[in-house]
């Protein structure tokens, strides 16, 4: 049992699905509907999505939806600082999932800007985000067993800036033991969006419970975006 601290949080709303296929379809339908509603209201919409393999099916189904993609801007919640031809690139994964379907008509705002280090391109990346994608309408996030989200990892170099209320849209960050630097959307930018957190398996649910009990974003960065979020869970 995880001991709750005085600053422990309240568990967010959780939608449980019978299967991972149901989870992928349900979340894809929900996000497509939110994008359509945003476009109807203001003639544009913006979306941030995670990389990795867990959201792959959801992203593929979302990309095949009839959302008004030509009026949608899409960016990533985080990215490894590698070129998009790299097998480790989240942008490359999006090309194989979300942008494989009708969503190819969306405007993509990459987080990787070239150069050896994020600092060389971060200003331009942030300027483009501000002009094209912000404020976000919807953000889909994942969570690791270590309670990280996006590339906000416990003990990461740059985490303090990423959690700051005055943080820029995107922040350079170096996770402990990582092969390369990363760039992550800041907690401030993510909190401004309607947030949906996709988790799978009992281990992830236990990690979520630990995070809620801790209530400390420096130890459990997912806490920075939990308030008001919806968790989509499948075993």
C-alpha cells in the first residue's frame, strides 16, 4: 500500500474499457468529436498526441476518422531529439499511424527542429507552436511505470522548467540514462487543453494510484496534468 501524503490528490475520472481495441476505438471517436466541435466553434482545432507503441491503434483509428483534418493542427506531446528518419522518432511513428489515413490533411507542427542540441532550435519551435497550435484544444497523453508523462521524467534535467507556471510551450529535457536529449510540451501548455490519458495494464493503474497518493509532480510528473483529466484504462 502506498502511504498518502497530506498533499495527495483526488483520483481523476476513469473510463474503463472491456478491451484495448474498445479503448482505442472509444478514445479515437471521442477525440474526433472534440476536434469537430472545435472546428465548428472557431474554424480551427489543435491536438497534441504521444509517440510510442501503446497509442498506435488509437492513432490509426483517429487518423481514419472523418474529423475536419484540413482545419486541424497536430503536434506531439514530446519528441526525442533525433531526425524524423530515425526509428526512435515519434514523428516517424505518426507517419505510420495517425497520418496514414485522412489525417494526412492536417497541419503538422514538429518538435524536432534540427541541430545537435534542442537549444539551437528551441526558439523557432516555440514560435511555430505559438503561431499554429496553441492553445491546444485536446491533448492525449500516456504515462510510464515511473509516473512520467510526455518527456517529463522524475529527476530529469529540465523538469523544474517544464513544471514551471512560466514555462515556454516546449522545453528541452534530459531523462536519466537517456540516449539523446528530448523536447517536451510544458505542463502549463498541457493543462490548458482537454486532457485524455491512455493507460493499459494493472502495473500502469498501480502507478497512477501511487502518483495520486504522492501528489507531487517532481516525484510523479503525471500529477502536473491529472486535475480535470480523464483516464482511459484497459487491462
